[in-house]
C-alpha cells in the first residue's frame, strides 16, 4: 500500500528536538557549574588568605586539565561516538565539583579544579559532533549558537542569580551546601542524557525515515539511496549505513598544508577570544567584591548583566550567520563579516565602558553590550569548526579548543598579576586590546577549506 501524507509513517518524528534539548541542557549545566568557582573566590580568599595571583593559579588548574584532555578525548568522540564519551565527561566534571564542596585545604581545591577541568574538557567537541549528526544543515549554525552560546550564557546567568544571589545571598546557605545541590542536578541530567541520546538519527529507535532525511538535508523520499531507505519496521533494523567513523591515520592522510595553516589561523583567533572571555568566567565577581565591596546578592545580579548580553549575542550571531549565508551564497565572507564586526564592536565598547568604571551598575550594564557583540562572533567560530571539520568535527573542535587553552591558562595568571601589581582598570584595558586583535585575525580565516578532505565533493561547504 502506498504511503499517503495522512499516514503516520510519512510524518517525521521529532526526536531531533529532544536531542537539541539535551545538548542545550548540557551546555547550560556546564557553565552553571563552571562559574561557581568565580563566586566563591572572595570567600576562599578570606578563609585561606589568598592573593589574586594565588586565586589565578587555582583557576589555571582547571584550565590546564581542560586544555590537555580536549584533543585526545575529541578524537575518542569521533571514533567511539558521543554517547559514551559525553556521559563519562559529565560524570567526571560533577565529581570535580563535588570535590570542591568537600575539599578541606587549598591543595585539594587545586585537585578538585583539575578534575572539574578534565571533565569539561571535550564537552563542546562532543556537542559539535552532535550538531553535525543531528541538526539539519539549514538551521545548523542557529542551533549551534543556541546550544554553544545562548545555553552556556544562561547557565552562567543561573550561577549568578540562582547560586549566588538566591542560594548564597537570599537563603544564606553555606557555599558548600549550595554546591552539593548543583551536583545533584548534574547527576540527574547525566542519567537523562545516557538513557535518551544515541550517536546518530539512524541509530535511534524512535527516529523514523522521514525525520532522518530532514536531518540529512533531504526531506524528499528517494529510492535506491542507502541513506534514505526506509527502516524495516517489523525487524526494527535499518539498511542504511552506520554513522560516519574516522581514524587518526585517515585524518592525517587527508590533511594538506593549506588546511593546516587555515586551522592555525582559527586557533590564534580562539586563543585571543578565550583570553578575553576569561574576565567574565573568573574575575567579575571578585572585581565587584574588592573594588566596590558588593555582597553576594548584589554581586550576583551585577555579574549577570554581561552574561545576559552574551546569551542574546550567541543566538543573534547564529541567526545572522545563517541569514547572510543564505542571502549572499558566500559562506566565507558571511562568517568573516559577522565575526569581525562583533569582535570589533566589543573592543570599542570595552574601552568606552571604562568611563563608568567607578559606577558598578552602569559599568556592568555597559559590559552587557560588550559581551553581546563579543559572543555573536563566538557562534561564528562554532560554525567554522563544523564547516572545516567534516567527519573529524569533534577532533577539529578539540584541537582548536586545546590550542585556545593557551589563553585559558595564561589569562588567570595575567589578570591576577595586573590586579595585584597595578589596578583592575588595567585588566579591562588588556581585554579591550585582545578583542581588537581578535577582530583582525578573522580577516585571514577561510571556512571553505576543509581540514580533512572528504571522499565526495558534496561534503565540502559552499563558498
């Protein structure tokens, strides 16, 4: 019997949106947990008599392990699949956060931060791989922006408002008790992810052929194509091939000098962007406590303003990327234009915000706009990695983020030193200069040069 439009088998299922929700929740939870340390810094400084430089060294424990484990675990995600790797990472990072709540000494806090960093290391590499396998091409950058930036910034916002203003400020919980609550939320999310997620649409028992074709970019039935053959419902099997797998050897053989140079240019941009972004993840709460003597309730609210700007910027950046690519049919310069303008405006506004340095609410409000423009180019970075990564997307993302770890490791040391030796004003000047250099670096990045040559030309992004 022919399948009609009224037949349920002809209507696509919606599992892709459940997977999107899982990725969104993972990204939000990651930043909710990561930003906690920034808000307990003032308390730790008093409890253990720590300087800003010493607090920066604790930040670097997280950054060092975050950097070291990204690339190898990104390769594992490409080879073994996201399901196993990401489930393990969530477990490890929740363990690190639990160690922070338990740790009775600075030495153990260092190890807790290191464990937390290792657990969060390859999460976004896995999420980018997930995006390639589960998001329809026409919406991919928008959805990546929603997950990678909007969700992350909302998670950070939750750390400001829920963890700091509510749990610590209003309810006046001990910071260790508040962290244990967040650990419980993380474990619940881990169980949900492990049960619901599968590595690809074709592996998921609840995805029908119509939805699989939408995700693959082909929503019209075809015959004879192995990617669009209908599932054998009675046997619960599919005749379509298994999801793409790769090996380290095949990736290395498929790389060219031109693709390596382009990847290095992207890495330089990522180092600069990560360096600048560290001011929001690790230092704004301490700045507000030391310079303006704010307590937990006000500190959480003021710190939330730039994070809200980043959340909006991430979503807007994804929409702008997809819009200009569709409008101009020129992928490279659409991405470059969005990113260059975003980081350039962030630099200008950072310098302008220094006029309000002595007024914390107005200063943080101005940082709302700095972060908004700075983060819409972050979405562009996610899109470029997917463009050039191909079947090695998780590995390329992990490599790029590992190199970007140079900025992640050095920023806490540099910012802590500047704050101790000079003033916090010099810290924000350094961030503005970094934004300007980051904007210029986008002019030499070409998202149409794949890192790994695909076996078919159809996998290459359009120019």
